[in-house]
C-alpha cells in the first residue's frame, strides 16, 4: 500500500505546476515554459494515481502510456485518453502555443478532477 504522504506530495507538485502555468499566462512571452509546466502537471497527476493504486511506477514522460497503465485499475480513465494524446503530441512539437495553452487550460483541470475522483 502506498504511503498517503507520498501521493499527497505528488498531487501538491502537480498542483504547483498547474497553478504556476496558469499564473504566468497573462502578458507572458515564455510559452514553451508554460507548455512544459502544463505537461508536467498532467504527468504528475497520473503518477500520483499510479502510486496511490500500487501500480508499477515507470520513469517515463509519455502521458498516453502512463494513462494506459492507470486504466488497468480504473477503466473510466480511458475517457481522458484524447486529452493525454493532445498534451503529449503538442509538448513534443509546441509551435502552436496559443492553441496548446488554451486547450491545456481545459484539459488539465479535467484530468486532475478525474484522477482525484478515481484514486
């Protein structure tokens, strides 16, 4: 069984990445860094779920792969696969920053809520 404090720490770090990215949106020109923190938030929410459910922790950054692992414990999480694919694809080639940031601001809170309800 996972230590609850470890899961809480992962969630806290994910929340920090999400809130940081949202807090610097207005007037920022550092779009690649904002995109990075949105991706990091999503990755940490998924890893918190993996730890909370005692799944095998993998040191990878591929959101669909992490989510697929999570779905072995909670099949409902499959509903956010498109969001994870979008975040993963865009972070690897983040040239359309405005589109990515707008969609990340929608995707990640949804992902967060889904993970918290499923853990």
